[in-house]
């Protein structure tokens, strides 16, 4: 199904500013639909004929049965069926006349509300669309006090939609229209006193510690008094006062007695006359409790990674001290290799300690491991490290094993891939004689392909990748085929040197 913008650009002469305003209407009109107990259809005239209309958006009420079982978006209608839309569009007034109509077995009442886009100077602008408000009459009955207040408020908002003052501008960071009508509704008169509060709204304020009835209360003063933090209470009260002045303040949470209530204040000013405000409230206590639990859990996990990193660094320091006291060259080399392996794992936990989830940006870790390999390698050759491509974000379970594999491959390439100075083949040019190790990475079909290549002397003729090799290569094979569930291949390059090709599946383990 095409979007509102696609349909409007293809079939109408609406300007980009007009379409943006219709998007704002469609983003906030669930409120009007729920208050009206009616379906809302957004109709725009087709280019070249103001008596033919195209439906570009539709919303159904959550408070009443729908009048339409089928989706109406994309439908083009003309003639007597849309006469009420034509009157609202051409005359710029809300149309409420006419008898009920039938959609199959469903009787419905038609209304048409013109949609205006106010001019930049604040003057009433032109009509750019029409909202059809169609109410299912099959369940009609005597309305309750709640329904009467809902319908009265809906008529006020409908007039504001016709005036171009509804919906209000969306504040930065607000991505939803919550709270909604069913969460809790409070209506205020021009002085800020509560004239009606729905049962859910009354319950929300009881959670905050207000046990009396809301009707007759000054809501701005009540919000100020209830909030646990005086500054937050003052700000919550000021938001209500701003709505009474005709402004549309941002949403605000009130916290008191361990409860959290989200409030949204909207001005009511049909025909430009401020008559009060509409305040929507939603009890967010359980949502915020779960949020705090998640934050605590994340902080605990980060602290664990931080402590693991510290412990690994302590182990590396102890091994380093032990290596200094050992006189046997083979034992000293083994201890130094262990220090490097432990330090590479500590790098992953250091990154996880600063991350908000169990995933790491791996490129930075690779760059640090590569830099360390050139600094600590027992070789007289100056080796240049280079990375091509990107590893991206990897889960911790892959990152920890992968960093050990890369650490071993890079150290092997630096220490054993290049002959000592003076033993290079004489026919090599200066550029070819520059020792270089390249780490390449790319993703393909949910797999990570990694290549560690050097331009050195290549593998010896008697090298057996399956069974031979030092401890480092044994670790590489064990981790690559075991923990990483991937494959590893070591081979000579056609242009000289060695390359290790590692393929790691990225599916969830």
C-alpha cells in the first residue's frame, strides 16, 4: 500500500508543506478518533477536479466499533457519495447535516471537517484536505458522562482542526502520541479547574497520593504540590498553565510516592477562543520500574566486564613479573606469549565495560591488537600493519575468541613471515621488500570473512597446517573450529607471502 506522501504526490497538487501538515494530522488524530468514537478518513481532492476525492489515510477508534471493515486508503470517490466532503472543502466549514448512510449492514453517520494549514503570519489559511468522521450507529445508546465529555472535547478539537490550530507542533524527541484517551483524561475550564476526570485519570492521581476527587481542583497547583521534587512539580504545573494560555507544552512526568505519571497538556481553543485545556495522563509506574531494572542490570554487566578486565590485567602483570625472573629463554618466551594472549582478551572486556549491550565495535580492537603485535614481536624487521574493510559490531561471544585468533595470526605473521635483515632475495625491489601485513574483513551471507596476509617468505615446504605448527597455531585451529564454529586455512599466496583465511558464521549461538 502506498504511503500518504506517495498518494498525495501522485494524485494531487498539494505542496510539500501541505503534505507535512497532513502527516502531523495523521500522527495525532488517534486522539480525535477515540474521543469521537468514530473512524477518521483523510480525503484530498484529486488534481483537476475538486469534486473527486482520494483517501490517503485512515484511523479506527479504540473506544468503539469501526464503521469500515475494509481499508479505505487509496480509494477514489466522486459524485453524490462525497457531496459532504465537497461542501466542507469549498465552504471551509464543518458539515454535520444529512441522514445516516449504510455500509453493508452497518449504519453510519457522516461528518466532514475541513483541514486548514495556517499561514506563516498566524492567519487562517486555505483548506487543503477534509477529514471524514464516520460513526458506527449499530451500538447507539444513551451516552454516559464519560462519553458526553469525550464527544464535547472531540467537537472542540474538530473545530481547532478546521481552524488550523490542531494538531500542535511535535516537540523534539517525542515520537509517539502517548498518553492516549483510554489511559486517562482530564478536562479543565479556562481558570484551570478540573471539570471532568475519567476513572483512569482519577486512579493515576491516586497513585501519586491524591485520594480525593479531581473535579474542582486547580490541576496546576495540584501537580506542583504532589511531585516529590519541588522543581519537577513547578515545571509540571507550568506545563498546565502554558496549555491554558494556548500553548502546546512538551510531555512531562510526575513522580511521587514511588509512582510515575506521564502527562500531556493540550490547549482547547475552538475558533481561537481559549476555553480550557485537555490533559491526558498515563500511569507509567511499572514501565519505569522495568526501565530502572534494565539500567541496573546493564550497569552490573558493565561492572563485571570492568572487573574481569582488571583481573586479566593483574594476571598479565604477574606473568610479566615471572618472565623477568626466569633465566631459561624458552620459558621466558612462553610467559611473554601468555602475557600477550591475556592482554588481548582484556581488550575485549575493556570495550564491553564501556558498551551499553553485549556487543563491541571490533575495528578499534583489531587496530590495537595489530599495533601491539608490531611493538612486542621478537623480530628485527620493521613491519607495517594495515586494515581493509570493517568488522563492524560483533557479539561478545564471537569477539573474545576472534581477538585471540587474530592476535596469534598477527604475531606469527610478524615474527615468522619475514627473513632477518640481509637475507631478503636480491631481486626484490624496495617497494616489495617493505614488510607488510594486511588484515581484511567483509561480511557475506551472514558470515564474516577475515584474511590475514603478509608479503613475506611464505610457509616452509614441510609445513603441515593440520597437525604441525607451534602452540599459537594450535590455539588458532581450536578456537576457529570450536568456539567460533568456523573454518581456518593457511596457504602461500601466488604473489608471495602467506595468508590465513578465516570464515566465521554470525548466526546466534
